C-alpha cells in the first residue's frame, strides 16, 4: 500500500500512462516484499482523485484472494463508504484473472485499463473472457496493453530471480547429499 495524498497532482487530469506508472510502482513495492509484482490503482474520473493503490499481497496476508485489484477495490470501497464503485476507473499492470474480473463487475467499475496480457491466467482477453459472458451483468469499458512491456518486464524479472534462487538452493542441497554420501 502506498500513501495516496502524495500521488495526486490536481491538474492536469492523470493520463492512462501516469496511472499505470503508479500501478507499476505498487507492483515494484510488492516485488520488494516477495509478492508477485502486480499493482493496481483506482481513480475517480469525476474528481481526478486516485482513491486506492495496492500491490499483490497474497503471500504476506496468507490470503489467496489478496490480488492487487481486490485490495484496491476493498480500499476504495472503504474510502468511499460504498460497496458500489460505479464508473470509477481501475488500472492494473496485468490482465485480471477470473476472480478479479468478477469483483470488478460486482463493483460496477466503469473503465478497466490493464498492462500486460496474461494468456495463462487472464480472464478478460483470454480464458473465460468473463466480461463477454451472458451471465456477466456489468461490463466495464476495457483498454488493454497500456505500458504492457514495462508490466511484463517486472514479472519476467521477478520469476527469473525466483528460478535462480531455487536453482541455487537445489544445487546446495545436492552438495549436502554428496557430502553425506561420502561420509
Ligand atoms: Zn486476480
């Protein structure tokens, strides 16, 4: 979570790219905590105010639902005192999964902007294509691919580092076995 007041230059209105830059910053903060680097911000386009900002928090919170979008939706609902976030804009660095797409629809988000495509876990342009289903009763306007390369690069780097660490610890455990075998 990031302080919000410091992120609200009043004029001019924040561009999609400026909002995505904030989401990317939240993703980087998540990565620093060992979380999968995905970040989200919620903007009230009527006032130009960013009312919520969050990075993924599943591991630290022991909460499989603590995706960046869910945490941002919860923070925005608490800030506004309303479970409907009608016509607000949600900006997230990665294509939302089925859970988050469902939550975005329940919240009545007006506009969804996302960065990188997620062919494996995404549910907007891939997989279940949640908003295209007849059982989806609220569809936000969707814009994907905003600063997609930056969003994907953060994820690639995070998973590469994790693989490197795992490969290192596997090598270590192999060495331990060898030493024991020799004894
Ligand atoms: Zn999600």
